[in-house]
C-alpha cells in the first residue's frame, strides 16, 4: 500500500475519533494527495524543523502528530516520529499494517503510538503507553490554536506593523460609531476622520488582534465590542477623540499617559496565541533581556513563534533549514545569520508597541536603523513590572 492510500485512511480514522487534523503536503505532491486535501486544511507548523504529516488536537485537547508512511521508508518514519515527541503530547507512526507491525513493540517502548492500516482502514490503533508534554509543546499548541480555532484572529503577529498601537483601535471606534462597514469604507473613514493614511494596516491589525470580524461588511467581534465599551467609557466616542488621545501621548507611551488604554491593548495582544508565548519567553528572560538570549529561548522553546514573529519570509526558510540541520546556535551567535533572517522592524516598531502596551519599560531603547547595525548589548529590552 502506498503512502497516499495510508494517508487517506488515517484521515478517515481521525474523523471518526473527532480529532481536529491539519495536514502538510508539499505543493508538488498535491495531485497525489488530492483526496486528503479535499478533506483537510494544510499547516506549515514545524517541530524541530520538520513538518508532521498530520498535526492537531485530540478530542481531549492534547496535541498529536503523525508521520505517515506506506510500506517503505519505515526507519526514516521512526526517526521523524521520535522528533515529533519534542512538540506533541502524543506522536504516532502510521503505515501499511504488514510493514509497520514488526516495529510496533520497539516504537511503543520509545513512547510512539502505532497506526496499522489495511485496505479496510485503520486495522489497529495503538496509543503510546505513556505520553508527557515536551518542552516545545506550548509552541505547537499556540500555533494550532491560531490555525484551527483562530477564526477570531486574523493571522500572525507580523501584521502588527505600526509602532503606535492606539492606531489598531481606530477600526473599533469607526465601526462602533457608524455600524458595520466595507473595508474600503472603513479605510476611508479612518483617513477622513482620524487623519491617518495607513488605514489598511490598522484594519488588518485590528483583525489580527481579534477586534474586527472577517467578511464584508466588517463588524466587531465580542472582544471588539468590549474594547468599544471601554473606549466610550474613557470618553473616546469618535475618531477625532482617538486622534487627540494619540496626540496626548506624543513622545511618551500609552502606558504612561493613558494606563487604562494600555491595559485594553495589552489584553488584546495577550489573547493572541503567538503573543502570549512571546510574553512568556520575555518574562522568563527578564527583567533585563538581551535580545539574542531571547532569540535563543524562542528558538529552543517556541521556534514557530520565532519564525513567524521575528523572521522575514526568506529568513524563516533559512532559519528552518538551520533548525532542521541542528545548527540552531547560528541563529543567535552568528551576526551574519541573525542579521539576515530577522525583520528590521523587530527592534524598532515591535519594541515601541511593547513599550506602549506596558510590556517593556519606557526606558527600553529601540533601534531605528538597519538590523546589521543593531547592537543588542547596548540596547537591552527591560521588562516592565507585571501588574
């Protein structure tokens, strides 16, 4: 039995168990796996640089990963299933029953579950004898939550591109005042009433934070309604009032000038799974954070957050290759490498956002030049006291 046939039967068995699966199928193999892709969404989530064939939540909300093989390449599959233990509560090897059965005892002794597939489907499903959370499982849980259950969120935190996060509240104020608006109408209102030309970025970011719903016209989510209520209570009922509030901040931070608005923004940020993990890493490193030490922690504990939040698109591809080859240290020790893969706006825009929402202290110095000129030793990130 070939791998696509096994894959199809595994997906059927997952459906019967009420699991929530995502699959990774390279674009070049889409035709061979068309039946699987018709039934499942794709993922681009890695565990130690490798993409599990199937990844998701069990019916009890535990992360599972499955490496799928047919009748061949079983030894390679065993190695990959062992790797997935670093980011999943339970890891399985699936294959043609006659091929995988001789390895079942060895696999289960290593904590790997076995799914034996025949022409009729999953003939045997042997769960691991024990399953424990690995160090990287929080990273995978966060990414899966964003992908599977993140309809309220609009995507990766890389879309939060503006230095002043009060701008992300502009769509909330506009919709609260005018009612649901088409995207272009929303952008026009922000330009006309708020005097801000980057309305598209504000709408995308409000969507990312789960404040504005998808679709057209754009309405507010439950979190957006809550934000609108807080803003009205603070006296911000139209975009001109928000503009004046932003002008009040000037060269200070929202956390210093308008603490309740900083709390509103911080709560919106923290609800996003990626940001929540990043904040966890920051607080573990704090109170004085050396940027490259933070990169090291992210690469070790939350590599998917590092790839999506800190890296350029091209840089993420290079970083994945280094992680897969076991050369992760180059990502935080080799200036030529980290300066090449990390987005230029991380030490500037992102730092400014973190200061405004009260995650980083006001004395933290951002870097507005090229990433190649960034001196992490001279500009440590200082974590604000947790409230």
